[in-house]
C-alpha cells in the first residue's frame, strides 16, 4: 500500500489548517453560506436533510487496518456510530457538526487520509478495481497509476472550478469491476511491445443523460499520462457548458462536439502539453509502484478448504474468489444483510473488519463500488476463522452479485437532492427475495436503486434499475432493464409507467419469473433480456 | 400555513421557527405568514441558521404537518433508522411521513 | 484591506484594457481584458505588444480564466496578468499558480489572510507556470531540472 512521505503529509496537514480557517470564518460570519458552500463541498462537507454530511475519500478503494479503525472511531466519536460506504468507494458520515469537521480532518490526516475533492466541480476520488493487484487477469496493478493521478489532481490549479464534477477510473483487467466506461474519463491499462500504457475512454457517465464512453486513444505511454489528461481537461474546461448544470458534464461536450472533434482538439492540446515538462519522471511511478509491490506471500500453503460446515461452504462458494497467489483467496464481505441498509456499517463492524484485515489479510482491505468490502489476501486455511468472526458480527451474508446484493443511494431518508427513498425499497426487495435457493436460482442479477436522477445508485447500469421520482409529492418508482456497468457496459431501458414502492417489488418479481421461464442454458438475466428484448417483459409487468 | 425551517449553523440540526427562536420540534413551528423571507434573512445574517426556507404546512390532530414528504422526513429523521428519529419509541412513526 | 494586490516589480499597468475583439482588430492597445467565454489563444500572435492582460471572473465558480492565464504564461507572456472580479482569498493560491501576478478584486482582500493563504502550502503536486517545483521533482532531483 502507498504510504505518505513528508511531502504528502505536509499537504494534507496544510489542508486541515486551511479548512479550519475556512470553518472559523464561516462561524464568525466572515464567509457567507454562498461563499462557503463551494469551499466546504471541495472538502466533502455537505448540508443534507438532517445535518452536515462528511464524505471521506478512500482513494481507489484501498485501506489499511489502521485507517479502517480510524473510520470506526470517527463514527463513534463524531457521528451516531455508523458510516455509509458509497458507490464511489468513499465513506459518508451523516451527522457531523460543522465545528467538529476540522478536528475530524485532523484525525484523518493522522492516518494518511483526507476528504479532499470528494465533492465540488473538480477531479474527484480516483476509482479502481477492488481486486487490483490480486486478480489473475490484470496486466499490471492499476493503483500506482491511480495514486499518481490522485497526487496530480489534488489542488490542481487549473482544474478546480470545472464546469462540473469529474470522475476518473483506472482499471487493468479485461473484466471491468469498476464501471470504467461510465466515468468522465476511464483508463484501461494495456501492454504494447512490452510497455504498459493506457487506453483512454472519455465522456461516460450516468445522471440525467447516461452514456457509455467511447475510446479516444488506444495508447498513452505511462510517462505521458499526466500531460494527456491535462489536454483532456483543458479542452473540457474551455468548452464544457456552464449555462446548464445538467449539460455540463464532459459526456455532453463529447456528444455535442462529436468524438472525432473532441479527439482532434485533445491531440492538438496534447502536442503542446507534452512540451511543457508536466510529466513526473518514470522514477516517480516506480517509486509509487514499489509501495504496491505484492506483499510477501507465504509459500507452500495448502489450497484445501474444509467445507464440512454447510453454511460456511455456501459462503465460500458465493463470497470467496480466486487469488493469484497459491494458498490465498479474496474474501468479499457483504454489506447487504437481509433487510439491512446497503453500504451501512456500524462502528463495531468497521473496527472488526479492521482487525480482520490486520490479522488475516496482510493489513489491507478494499471498498467496492457495489458498497461491499474485500479482504484481498486471506490464507485459505484462515477462511473458516474469518467467516466465523464475520458471522458473529452479522457480516456473513452470502449474496455477492445476487438479487439481494443491491446498490442503493441514501435517498430521501438522508439526501437533500433525493425525490424518493431508496433504502426502504432495497429492504423490501431484500426480504422478498431472501430465500437462499431462490437467489442462487436467479444467479447474477444486479439491482441498483437511485432516489433521484443524479444516479448515485447507478440505476442506469443495473440489470434491473429503479429510479425514484416525485409524482405530485408522492414517491414513485421507474423500472429499467438491461443496464450494465461491466465490460459489456450498457444503459438500461425504462419499462413504462412507474410504480408505488410495493408495486415495483411486485413488478421485479414478475420480471424474474419471466426470466426463469425464458432463459436458456447458461444465460444470466442480462443475457436473456438482451436476447428476447423488452417486449415480453413489458407484457409480463403491465399485461 | 407557512412555516420557516433550516438547519442550525453549528450543529446542522433541523430547526423550525417557533416565534421567539428555533426549535428542533416541528410541533413548535408557528405560522410566519408573509414574514418568512425577511425572518430567514435576519436569522441567517445573525448566524443562527443556515439555508432557511419557507414551506407550506397544515395543522392536523397530530400537530404541524409539512406539506412535502421531504420536510416531513426532515421533521422526523431517517425512516430507516427509527432509533435515530425524534420518536425512537414509536414503531409507526415512519408512517407519518407518507 | 487590499483593493489592489501586485506581485510584480515596479508600477502596475495603468492603461484601460480593451476587449479581445477590439484588441485583435487594432494595433495600438497594450492592455486587453478576457471574458470567460473568450479564447486566450487569440492573443498569442501579439503577446509582445501586451503590457497587461486582465482576466475577468464575474463569478468565482467559473474556472475558464485559470486556463486562459496558464495558456498565456505557457506561451511566454511576461507582462502583467491580472485577475479581476469575484476574486476571493480562497482562490488566490490557484491563481498565482496559473500565472496571475496582480489582483483587483470586487471586494478588498484581507492582507493577513492573503499572506496566510500564500504561505500555507509548502509543497505542490503539479508543475505549472509559477516556477514552483512539484514534489515529484523534489523526490527525484537528479532526474528533473525543476
């Protein structure tokens, strides 16, 4: 894992001092709310329905045990004993006092963490693959690139007041576990003639106008990625729309200019940028890479797993995936217990996972965009002990990628932008489909719920997506089918008129019944939908 | 009736204008008539509230009821965490927001 | 409180700035003012006759002026580069990094707050046009000149 040096540490500490000063100016009235709002947002502090909300960055979803323990401590000390893991692999605290925010940032800085640029019209937390560094199908660990870009994007002088927020994702595997093509810019590391570089995709996103990003370059060498991204951002900063916040994302620019014209302008700017010496030397990426060099795995470990406990065996089959090192496994921890709140974890659960990471996972853990956690390096021999401890803490649900592994934004229970509540719907679905055999029978089925058109719940990318809307003051839910955030990325199509909360649960049941009736050998829900199309589903729902 | 709401500047708590100050209980909210915007500006300038706004509400048997579900959720707390609402011992409190 | 701030040696330029359109259409003006939607690259052919470029920030949230400034400095412009309009102390650091060397804010700035802001960050992550050495250069002094 990356560790701060004195430079990194001094920068986050300066940030704490700066924010303390800004909060003080706000509390004494030197700053109006209009002036303070963009400043606090750029440090992840929102004013939500019930209180201030603080979003803490978890860069590329990677944490140490010590960092995770601090997140639990903050939940206990400054919040109401829990936190919410988000689809951007960050954590949010819902009950923060403005006066406490600088102290929380100081605590975070003590464990090499921050809330820098977790909101605002700037470059946000760089996201990546939760299996980075441990999956067998990657060409390189994408996290050194993500860390290089975290540093480059932090307090970037030119790109801090962009037309709109800007999200960058870096992956390096064929399987896209991070919804790379639904980001403003997606980088996929590839190998060419023995060298690693990036395929670049631009103009993806969700929100009001969902788009899957087109490729704009097939290879950027690693020692030019910074100048290439500067070119992408400069063209966006110049031409991105500022007259309408719903048309301000880069996806609209790429769409309106056309991919070819956007590419042409980026190439023109890149030709200039590459002469300016903006790229760190290769030694800098090497320095960062050294931090991510694989831990010292033990050798000679057994791959055997004692499956005599059936509940454990079920969990292993569902939550544990192959690690590249013999004798090790990747453990997925579900934050989707039956009837629970997707992504929420109590301080005790957070601290338990911190302890498990330290004891059993070489002091490392990950957060996924599906709002789950991962212990990336667990010896197979330790799986049973890990499972027992998770089970005691209510964290041993076996539902990875199944219908109850639901992504849901906080919705109208917490969020001031929301039009409808997402969580109660997720809870009802979780109860309706609770039976293990039924979930297993349905197989991979990604349900994603957003409480408003901003799509934090990724509903466009759900095999089954639900969007909450406000219909004359009453919550109403639109259903969509056929979305995907994976390497076969696509945007879901709306089925038709919306439903009440109970109505949409019933409609989803009809959709799954039809899938079971129509599917062919080996087809996931998404495959069947793509083969037979919307019509039969519409008939089943509205018939 | 028109009532005035916002959040406490320092704590972020949801607050309602109660005539002589701010209350955390929507039941204390008073009709501000046409004075809402003026009050909001004065209270915001005095650093007692952030993001104040005027909403419609009615008086029912159960007390003051904001017209929009969003403000009813603000008045109660998150419906998915009854323990953290202002009525932690009322299992049916969440139905009030619908 | 400072109504005008300069980080340049000597007198500030006094000539009133003309619009980009007026500037590119005539040859004797030496000061120009760029509005957010205007392309600073239009000025590049005539940088040598410019003594002052004002970049207007009607609202601090519109960041196009940062690009305008950096583009001019990248092209070698040495004259005064002045940020005017809704310029707040919280934006001064980024503006200095993009090459602005004078400021005429709508509302005067507190000198002590400006001083604190400008000295707060001892280190920066990016190379820009202000001559500051980014941390990657400090980490690898033998590999970079900068």
